[in-house]
């Protein structure tokens, strides 16, 4: 197949032939190249040893990042209304927008006189999620946010990563603004 | 029939019957015009003012739904002028509208949403501190929920109960801001066609209690089919969906327009028959109530047929597709079997009315008649093979091909329901119609045609 394409569909004036490198005796020895590489490594080693507090990497997990901003897309949460009830109205906008199709909602009638509809169940499979934030953008009720500041999830089995409604409601926002701004 | 005349719409000439409604021409020719209150089954009411067009020689825009065409008429359906008029009317409509779209079941198939995207997108000139409040989620009866705030007062629902069912349950009460749809105090919406008002309502004011909150409409896939509730064969849409990691499920039936059969409507019983269709299905072969393997079941069936040759009676359900009935007849001929389809069980005089519902509850009864199949009770015989006939039969041996689980002695084999299969039906008036395959199950149940092949092999 690729042979055919080379001969048939691409004319010779469109092919750029580059000469292959690494044919000289020095290249074939490999040692000069290894020496060059090791030189860079040691240069950094000595530089860092002299200046241990300026190193760019972090000793995670003992040391935690301090620069997570409110725009950081961490784990999702479901927001509350002023009376602490769920803000989500199960409109399915988030699950419609979700490119990973990892939001699973079942809607039911809401009986407490606020709106008419709410989720009976609400699951986000964070293993399928690509943390794009489209769900947050799509929500007309400010009911879903990714402002928990949680960036590391751990679990022993796959099911541990599927967040249910209660879990999502229990997470707190890391940057103030507890309640939904769009539902009262 | 009156004469045909030429009229011009947007610089194009159309042939149209003199004195017919202008809006009918626009709808027929798919010329975009927004409208709430007009409906081809209910006629013009002229109350929503959405359908404005410009007519050459007339000072002001006119409503297309109540304008009769005259020779030499020149209409403009587009242009800055008319679009401004439409935006203004829409703006009035939206002053008190709750814009409930996130919790409104109509979202996605709502005329108000569509028109807003086409002609709205305006900054409103009217700002009020508090929109007028009305009652929301009123249970009108017959599975219909009313939200008075979302209503655009088009009166389609009230005209339906006045003109089509003649039951007059719905009316518009109050004036101005106070105007709202309601039933008489203490009365319910109660007629066998009530749920059609849900389809008629152009907005989310009337929604189906049965479908409510189960799915957003943009997830649904649609297939054309025919209702199997009675021999009328109303044309329907089957709306179904496969949720991720789940199986294909039907969420609702909707009537599909066919002027020769059902017009725009269907009865509520037919509309809700999708539930029965999916509940209590037979999914694995049974021998005297015990589950057995499909291969084993087919061997058993073959042996029984071999043993009882020439003493077999085959019974056919009059709801099967014509193709299936014909294949069963051919099979019966090979075996030298008698064939019948007892008719008594399908007859239900109480179901009949003069709108759509008919007393014969078998969707393909006409084909049974056309093919000359005996409609009397079967004579006693050694082996009865029942193809989904609803009656219970007694015989020395029994093989039943069933869509639904029911207590049955002998061998029972599961077959695909009509939604999982395609074919044709002939209705009571002799009109033959095609049903598409709608539902694709994760584990498909074999069709009758597939079984016949297996049993023959
Ligand atoms: S962040 Fe993106 S992938 Fe994850 S749930 Fe939201 S929309 Fe889906
Ligand atoms: S989280 Fe927001 S977008 Fe998702 S269903 Fe709830 S209200 Fe709708
Ligand atoms: S009727 Fe239409 S515009 Fe009004 S809330 Fe429902 S979907 Fe939205
Ligand atoms: S309830 Fe629906 S159909 Fe009836 S008047 Fe209101 S908008 Fe029209
Ligand atoms: S459709 Fe013409 S006024 Fe309503």
C-alpha cells in the first residue's frame, strides 16, 4: 500500500530526499555522544547541589502544590442552594456536552416546591472523564463545578473512581463561593 | 373544487386553489413561517399573530393563517420588515414566559425555542421585576400535566377537545395577564384521545406525565412504525434510545401523520402500548417452565414435529407481519399441517368508537382474511404450534413461539416483538403499511423467519 502511494500518487518533484546522518566513524563510535549527554546531566547535578532551594521540581506527595488557582479544573462537585438542597435540576446539559459521555443522570420529580426536577442519581466516571470542563460551561444552573482543588484521586478498584451524587455533593469548593449563583 | 390560480411568494410563482388558506401553501412548499395557533387539523384561529407575512398593496403585515389566496397576490415571507414584526411579537410572548427550558420536557422540540433562535435573539425592551405567576405542574388527568406559565394561549388544546373529541374539557379562562388554560372546576381531562394535546401544544405547557423526565428528546432516535393496538393501524414514531452501557429501550410512541389512516392523532391506549411491549418479555426457551438451551430447544422442536407429522395444527397470531404469516403458511404446507387463527379473542366492541379505535384488536387481521386462513377454534390435534396467538390451547404436545412470558406447558421459544423486526401490515381499510425495525437489543431475540430456517435445517 505505502509502496504504491510512493510510486503512484506522489510525483518525484514533491519528494524531498534528506541524507542520512550518523555514517561517520565518530558517530559510529557512540562514545562522544554519550559523553555529551552525561556532561549535561552532571552540569545540572552540580548546579542543583549548590543551590538546593531553587530546584524547579517538587517533592510530591510530601510537598503539595501551592499554586492551584480558581481556574484549575480539579475534581467535580455538585453545588447547593442557599437552603443546602441540591442545585442541579437534571437538565442533562452537562451530559450532552460531555465529550467522554461519562456523566450518568437519572431524573425524577422534585417534591419540595423548588423547581420540579432533580437528579435521582448522578454519576461521573472520573476514569472516563478527560477533565475538559465542558460540563461546567454547559450547566445553566451553576450546579456543577470543578473548583474543589482536588487533583489526585486514589482508589483500590475501578468502582472507587465513579463518583455518585452524595460524594459529589459532599465536596467543598476550595475558593469560596459555596452556593450556586443561578439557583435560589 | 375551485379553480387553480397563480400567486407569487418571494418572487416565485405557485399554483394554488383559489380561496384556500395562504398558510397551507407556505407549509406545503416548506416556506419558513413561524406559527403557534394554526394547525392543519384544527384550522385557523388567528390568535397568536406569529404567522405574519407582507402582502403587496396592504399597508400592514397580515396573518397567513387566516388569509385566503386571491389571484395576483404577491407575498413576501422574508425581509427586514417582517422579521422585525416577528421579533416584536416574540418579545411580547416572552415577557411573562418563565424560560424553564432546563426543567421543561419540551426543550429540544419547542416552537418557542426554535422561533427565538430564528427571529428572536433580541434584547428585551420590557423589564419587569416579577413575572406573572400561574400554577405549574397541574395534573389535568389522562396523563397530561399543565404548566400555565409556559402556555402561549394558542388554544390548540381547547380546540382539540372542542372540535375533535367534542368533550369540551379544556377552556381558556381569565383575561389579559390572568388568561390561562384550565378545566372546569372539579372536572378532569378525560377522553380516550387526551394525550394528543401534548403533541399539539407547541410549547411545554402540556407535557406527558408518562414520558416526563425520562429522557431529553435530543437523545432519542426515531423509527417509523405502525401501532399494533387495533386493526386501524395508526402510523407512529417509535422514540427509543440506548443509554451508555444499557440496552435499547422505547420511551414513547408518537402519532405520525397519515391522512389516509389516522390523520395527526392516535388513541391513548395505543400510545401507551409501548410499555406492555417491553414488559415481561420471554427471553430464554422454556420446557414446561424450566429454562433450557436454545440449541436443545430447537432439537426438541424438530423431534416433536417429526414425530407428529400430518397431525399438526399451526396457529397464527393476527398481529404478525404479512411476511411472517406467509412464511408460516409455506412451512405449514411442507408439514401438511392445518392452519388457523381464532378470531374471537381479538374482538372488543367496547373499544370501538367513530374516531380511530376499531373493535378488531388485531393489527393484521385483514391479511389473515386475504390469505383465507381459518378463523375458527382449532380441532383437537396431536401437536399444536402456536405463533404468538394470545389464546391458550390444549393438545398432547405444544410448541409456542412467544414474545411475552406466560404460563405455558410444553416448549416455549422467545421471538422478537414487532419493534425488533420489520415487515408490513394491512389495516382494516385494506391499506398496506410498512413498519421499520426500531429496537436493536444487545442480545437480539430471533425472529420467526430465523426460527423457521433453523427448524428446517
Ligand atoms: S470535565 Fe469534560 S469529560 Fe469530564 S465530565 Fe465534564 S464534560 Fe465530561
Ligand atoms: S449539573 Fe447542571 S447541566 Fe448537569 S444536569 Fe445538573 S443542572 Fe443540568
Ligand atoms: S416552553 Fe419552550 S421556551 Fe418555554 S420553558 Fe419550555 S422549552 Fe423553554
Ligand atoms: S396549553 Fe399549549 S396548546 Fe393549550 S393554549 Fe397553551 S400553549 Fe396552546
Ligand atoms: S398561526 Fe396565524 S395567528 Fe397564530
